[in-house]
C-alpha cells in the first residue's frame, strides 16, 4: 500500500531561494530516489512543504525503514539534509 511522506523546509536565510528542490531516498520502497522542484521561490521566513508518494516492498512491512531527505538550491548554494526512521504496517 502506498503512503505519503510530507517534508518541509523553512527558509531562515535573509535571501529568497529561487530554484530549490527536494530529493528523497527511502530504503525498502520502490523507485527509491524521487525529486520534486518547488513551485515558486521561497522568501525569507517562508516554509515549503511537498508530499512524496512511496510504496514499500511487501517484505519491508513491520521493519524499520529510513527516509532521507535533501534540499538543494544550486543558484544560492543552499543545502540541507534530514533523516527519519519509520515502521510500515498493513
């Protein structure tokens, strides 16, 4: 069964981020690398939220799965990284 992972990034910088995107990697999920571009520039103090749809492999139910999320902005040299552990149950 598919599930959604919502990820957020808050721009705490005094500049607008023009070309930011998220990249997600989820162990135990099909097509483990996904990328999602921000819909619009991210101004100082704003928070961007995107949802990734993931589908675990059948043998991963009940086991710990690690989701790693990266945020990049090539033009402003901004990067951020975060991870979380989830358990998937039927």
